[in-house]
């Protein structure tokens, strides 16, 4: 069962990362370096594992949904900060 989940997370991550890879073939506006793909893969996989952990350990449906939503919002905030620097930290991509 664990291996099936791991494979699902990896396949999902690869499919999501194919979007910018394919877009790079058609436009110059998408310009990802290999390190961008690595960071994105780490973010997506860690988000998947964190949500899986919440689903396994939290028994109340209300708390599962709330914690999963918080994890997804955190992913989006980190992704936006790395992409365009909305908070102005030294990690920003602009």
C-alpha cells in the first residue's frame, strides 16, 4: 500500500512538472532552470506527503480538511514567493 501511494505522488509530481517543461518548448516566457524543477518537485512531494500524514493521523473530517487546506495555502505562498517575491524575502526569484 505504501509503494502505491509513493508511486502516485511521484507520477502526479512528474505530470505537473511536465506542464512547464512542455510550455518551455513553445514560448520564451516560461524559462525554468533544472534547479527550478528540483525545487518544485520537492515542494510538491512534501505537500503530498504532509497531506497524506494528516489524512492518516487526524480522525475528524473537519480537521483533516482544515489542515489540508492550510498545507495547500502554505505551498501556494512559498511557490509565489519563490516565483515573484511577494513578501520580499532573499529567497524571491525576482
